[in-house]
């Protein structure tokens, strides 16, 4: 469990992908979730889900484990491990769809919605890599991008739906930003999420810290849509803290740098091996 993740992985995984696995990314996780839910159908699908066992506001520890496990198996898993995750997620997703009288229509099996979620995760991988190590060169960025298709193909997104290169992805991304929209349902759910209102004390006291990092990692469009204020002084403070954390990240031994991802990855493989539920 304490061994470095890359000692267990295939050589097919780009080294830049492995390097992006850091505990620092957990500070950016909430921001990426907000981006994913910033399309109304995705936001409503999560906020109105009747699968309480998978809701963050109902089962925060279980949902966190599921999310971490999905990201890890999508990034690093074998075809067999990805298939096991797909089967488990599909079982939950079958129950996530709008009702006939719902004003916003959604279905968790909608490939376009899954593509948007995968695109947000791909955007996040490059963003966190840049914050940790500086902007990647073109070859590194392209390798990370191609590998990020697995965020979608681990579920229902066929490979030919993934934009073929980063230039095509940028066109897709710009067009997709025009669909960003939140309403009271989404904003209420995400505000509670950002401020950790679903947690009990004393963990709820971490709400201001979570809100600061979440807002800092968000692009301005998403801050505005959710109504999160942000100014130059906050940006300077955020940049300074992230730079210090990135320096610490580079100095840590790999097992410590990868915590808690390596623990969730070990647990996921143990669950698959022993036939235990992974979602």
C-alpha cells in the first residue's frame, strides 16, 4: 500500500500522467466537480439523484472513495479493471434519469453529458500538472490529452467521440462553455458542497478553507455562475500558497506525494480482487 503507484503500472501510462497524481490535486477536486455540474442536465442529475448511497451529501466518505477510485482506474487501470468499474457505475447510473414532468431532462447514460464530464477531468489533469511543474511541452501535453480519453471511454463515450487532438479539444471546450448554466437547484447543491454544509462538526469548520481553494482553482466563468467572489488579493494569496505546496510536492518521496491516491488505488484493486463492491 505504501509503494509508489508507478511501480505497479504499465509502461503504456505516460510519465506525465503519473506525475500529476499528487495529494495537491485533492484541493482542486471540488472545483472540477463544480465544472462538471455546470451543465444543467449534469447538475440536476446529481442534485436530484435518488441513489442515496452514491450522493456526496448523504454518504460523503463512500462517495469520495468512489470518485477517487473512478479517477484512478480510468487513468491507470487495466482493461479488466476498467470493465469492472464500468459495470458497477452502470448499475448506479440506470437509476439516474429525469422524470417525465422534470423541466430539465437528463440521463446518466447520455454520451454527450459523459463527454463533458470527461473533458472537465482532462482539463483538470493538465491544469494541476501545470501548477505542479509548469506548463508542459507540446508532446507532453498531447500525450496527457490522448490518455485522458479514458475518462470517457471507461463509461459509454466511444473513442471516436473524443476530439482527436488538443486543437480540436479547444474548439469543443470553447463551444461547451457556452452551455454552462446554473439554476437554483444546482447553485443550492453546489453552495452546500463548497461550504461543506453536509458534513458534521468539526469537519464543517473546514468550509472556509475548502471554499478558498475551490474558488481559486475555478476559471472565472464558473465563479461568476456560482456567485463566488474573487479579487486580486485573493488571487495573489492563492498563487503564493499553491507555489509553496508545489515546491513541497516536488520534495516529497513519491509514496507521500501520491497520498491519498495510492491508498484508494490499493483499496480498489483489493476490492476487485476479492469481489467486493467498488461503487
